[in-house]
C-alpha cells in the first residue's frame, strides 16, 4: 500500500490527509522518492480502525505504520526534556501547527496528491529554490528540542549541495556540545549516512565549521595541521589528505570502506615525530587501537568494527607487495573483502603521490587468482599429525602454517613430502 492509497482511504472517512516531509521535498527536487509519509487529522485509534493490521509504532506521538507508510496525526509538541522526544504532544485538527514543530523548512511541506497543491506554511519552497537549509522558527529552540537535528542539518546540506542559513549555522555553533547527549547509535547512523551518500568531504567540512566535529570525532579533528613528508604527500597535512580520499568515495560506498578511509591514518597525530624527516613510526598499530576505541564508542557491530580494524591495519602493506613471497601475497589476497583494501589503497595513492604500480599489480593478481589457488585443499592437517603419533600442542599451528606457506609457494605439492617436513620439524 502506498501513500496515495492511504490518503484516499483516510479522506473517504472524512479526515484531512497529505503527503509530508522528505517525500514532498524529494519530489520537488526531482529526486527518487523512497518512502512516503502521511500526515492526517485522524487520531491513531481512528487510523488503526481504518487499517486492520497496522502497527502503532509511536502511539504517544501519534504514529501508526500502515504497511510501509508511516501515518502521523497532526500534532504540536510540548517541552523536550531529553533532547530527543517531546514530553507530551497535543493532537491537532489542521496541518499548520504540525508544520511549525518540524525541523527544517524544506521538510515542512505538505502535498495534496489529488490536486498537486503544495501547502507551505514555513517558506520551504523558497528555500528549496534558494538551496538553503533553514530551521523552522527559532533555530536555537529547534536544536534544543532535538539535538540530533544538529547532525541532520549537516547531512541534508551535504546531500543536496545546499548552504546552511547563517542564523541556523550560528545556533549550531553555539549549541554544538548538545550532540554529546545523543545516543551513540544515532550519531553513528547519521555519520555513516554522511560518509556513504556521495558528499562525504562536504559533510566533514560542515561538521568542522559548525563546531560539531570536535564533539563527535575529535580524533579526526586532530588531523588538522599534522604535517606529512612532501615527497610522499605533496597535497599537505593529514586532514587535507583524508579529505581528498573521502571526496573520492562514490555514493553507495560500503560503510566499512568509508570508515576505513576516514580512519586509516588516525594514528598519525599521535605518532608524529620530526628527526631527519617527518616520521610516523608505529602509526598503524596506534591507528588500529584508536579505530577500535571509536568503533566501540559509536557502537559499531562486531563485524563492521573487525573489518574497519583490518583496513587500518593493512593499508601500509601495499608498499611491500613487489618484495612479498608468493605465499604472503596469497594470504594478503585472502583477507575478508579484499576489494575494500584495494579501493582504500587506490584512493590513498590518488590523493597523495599518485603512484599506482602496486595497486595495479595487486588488482591484477586479485582478478586472476582462482579461489582454489588462493585456498587450496590442505596437504596436511592436525588430524594427520595425531594419526602419525604426535600429541597436539602449540607447535602444531606453527608447523602447519609453515607447510601451508610452502604449499602456497609451490614448494610442496603432495601429502608425503608435507608429512616428512612436519616430522622433521616436530622431531
């Protein structure tokens, strides 16, 4: 069931009903509309009576889910004590009051799907035309009501290429610290969307301009002014380098790649030294530690955090691929989602010295290497060693890894010589 069908049913029952919010905004911008939201004069119980099987996902706030369509009763909001939800709401009969409690003018528009008429009580159409993100009413009050709107303003401005209206930006700077009270999961979701919607650099720069970056990602703020060796990084400091990299992320990039790109050099500020030249000794190990702390703070899933850590831990290994043994190359290629490691390295090179020889070498090996060559059936297992009379112990793992390396290097190809080598090693 789509929004138009829901609206038609609500109107047949005598209620006012309109499309509202992002679906109206995106339609006016000529963008693909993914989800439709409906605002209505019908109370939640009336909506549920009209649509058996619908779900009251936020009955206190007047929100009912009808299929995939979110239907919300017109309302005005009371005080927000927790910086996210109103303590109480008042259901309204008309859309005007409902518009005034929303976040930004471009999201406060109503559309009559039958006549095509736009109901604009907040100047949203003018701001769409002028490409402006403007808080509805008093900006300070809007951000005080819902602190997450601080990040949403940045995300919308970056996504659409809009400017944030000066008074709105001023209120954001004054109240930037409020973002610290928002649940980490919600902050992570907003940041991830900024990083993956195709305008990541613009989003990070706006976060910095609004004074939000130092509160949500102080480790990234620390990139600014950290010099790099000009021979390898003619582009400038760590901030400039990372901004160039995330600018190259395409819309729809995976969350793990985007976070890996953002954090791959997160250990550099803490590892900076200047001796004969600028050095970052140990920055990879420190970077993995800091990336883990960030991921835990923002409540990444275990799988996503593990992948981001791997991207940070391995981003410097490409510099050695021309000297790697075949077994080392194959083990490198066997890393989970190796395509993300490749893409991070490509962006790293394109945003600095622009030398792509190692990238092209590993891309070619990655595309040519058959799975059975990367992960051949083992010539020897722990069970084979037990059958040969050896008691399991810590040496098993070391010996089996040596045998697998020899197999990957093409030095061992059959079981007999592999077992003979294992007996030699185990004594």
